[in-house]
């Protein structure tokens, strides 16, 4: 009977350990989802900047009509992004920076691109 008294002291400890392990796993999964969402948003911001720079470079070269920065801003807006900077570079190139309208817990994603005629 003296062996049974020691068993009662640790009764339920497995439940507490399992709950703690489940909490750690849930937190790790939440962190992974947050980082994955940030990577997707960064990719979207970069794609908006790329497409805006390409459209602006086409307008700069006269392949399409319109002001190059206005065209780049319009293309960025179609991809849920805002043009933060636009500059005409050397040799008919365009440099564009964008920021996504959507935000997550880590902030807004931004992108930067340069486009121009082939060398």
C-alpha cells in the first residue's frame, strides 16, 4: 500500500505535458503560417513592381501611350499595390517601387524593380 501513495503525486502530469506540447506545436504552426504569408505578400509586391516598371518602360519608349509613371501607377493599382516612387533612368529605363495595400502582423510588403529595353 505504500507504493500507491507515491503514484497519486504525479497523477495527471501526462495531461499537462500533452497540453504543453500541443501549445508549442500550435505556436510553431502559427509562426510558419505568418512567415509564409509574408513571403507571398513580398512576392506579390515584387510582381506589381516588375509589371509596373515594364509598363512604364513601354510608355517611355513610345510603345504605349501615356505618362510612364502614370502607366506604372495604374498597373500597380491593378495588382493591389501603391506606387511609392517612380523615376526615369538612363537609357530609357524605369525604376519603380511599390507597397501592397494589404498588411499582415509584420507590416506591409514592398517591391522594387527596374526595366528597360534589351541591351
